[in-house]
């Protein structure tokens, strides 16, 4: 049923274009006609996140079994991956684009009370994002459908330093997408 609906919509689209787009025709011996159509499709590049508002999210985890912190975020364990949610990318660009994620704590979860830090990696679509100072970056040139491409977003912890104190650890992330 969807295929029929799509075919009907495409037919109406072509007829609508023929009604409003300038058409030039050349006749040769009254047996053939050449029609030239020009349609401009604007570039589209969009990023939406199901776990962030306005592209900003806070990662919160706790280390240790302190009852006051155990209810906040996820438990920080060595060599684990935590899924934050899904990023949906829509792009019709012919060139490449980058998803850039700015980290307030330079790619570490930070305990505000003790200043202890736990480094993490950011994964977008299962691909580790390259680290550039206080930002992560993943480049792509994939053109998507109108519905977009859903990419899981996760953080991966390695070893947790033995000097890390118990308590809450946080980082704030700002997600952006841009053409290269």
C-alpha cells in the first residue's frame, strides 16, 4: 500500500512541477519534443537527539555504594559502555559533514567535590569519536533518507584510577553538526 501511495505522490509532484517550472521545448520535424526541467533541492543537514534538549545533555554517574549518590545516573564500573540514547542525522549533502561534541570537562567525568576525574571515550554509531582538545568529532559523508539515520550514542569507560574518590561524576556535552 505504501508503494502505491509513494507512486501517486511522485506523480502529483511531477505534475505540480510541470505546472510551475518554466519548460522549454524544441521541435524537430514535428516528431519529437525535448523538455528541460530544472529543480533546486536545498542542502539539508540536521541532528536531533532523543536524550538531550537543545543539543545539550549532562552525563551523571556515581562511584561507590554511597546511598545518597546511588540514585543519580549510572554506576561507574571499569571497562563498561553506557548508552546515552540515539542521534538522528538527516543529510543530503554531496560533501562530508561532522558531528562535533563539546565537553565541558575535556572528555572526563569530574567529581565536583574532590576534583577526581575519570576519562571516557564517546561512541557515535558504534564508532569512537576522535578527540580534539575539549571536543569529540566524527566525520561522515553518508547521504540519508528523509527519515534520517539513527546512530546510538554511548560513552565507554576504561580503567578507573585507584585514586578516584567515591561520589557523583558529571560532564556536560553540547552536540552540533556542520558541513565540512
